[in-house]
């Protein structure tokens, strides 16, 4: 009764490069999506080096009774973001947004409506600048919020409030 979501679930081809391993991951991902539907819970999707397969499986699995979710550590471009946003997903934005080479993610964040973004850490990884390379924690979210506010042209407090409200709405946590 204390769980509010299923996750992280998804596909990770970074370590497992063989097609046979990909097929096993896809089978498990489908089963986990079915659990989310049966339990009427949102889910967090992990996708690393598996953008196209993840999107195709999500499209396949999204059906009546699904409660949406977050694309965790979103790092793809605007076109992929558009597909997920059109299906009702939130985009999880973390420390990568502060990296110098995050131009594509910054363009995506600029494009995406603020009411569909959530902040996340991916602890212990992907600490934002100025702590890049160190252990990440939720204490670093202010750096992500600062960068998001600069991109959106609004104050950090507004970013914090809206992204907090987004997470509460997704997870069904009323004030």
C-alpha cells in the first residue's frame, strides 16, 4: 500500500549488446508494463542506448488502464520528446541539463511544457555542474532547477513549485 509507482523499468543496451539479450529485456519490460496496468500505477522508464526500441515498446504497451509515467533521465531530442509528451508522459530532467554538451537536452527542455517536467537526481550518478563526477544527491537539484529556470526564463521558485506539483499529480499524492 505504500508504493506509488512501478520502476525503474525499461531497456538498457549499454552493457548488453547482443540481440538475444535485447529480446529478454523486451519480454521483461512488457511484463513490467502489464504489472503497472494491473496495479493502476504510473511507472518510471529507463532507456539507455535503446531509444527506438523503448519508444516502440511503450507505444505497444500503452493501452486502456495505463496510468502514464516518467521517461527517466530523458536525454533524447525534441522529436522523441514530442512522441512521449503526446502519450501523456512526463520527462525526468536531471544533472545532465547542466553539462556543456547538453545542447540537445536544453532544446528539448525549452520545447517541453513545464507542467510535463519533473526534476530528478539519478543518484548516485550524473551530478550536475559544479559537482560533476562526484556522488549525486537530491541536494544538487537546485543546480538543475537553476538551469531549467534560465532556459524557461522564469524564477527557480516557480520551477520548483511546478515540478513538485507535477510529481505529486503523477504519483497521486495530494497535499
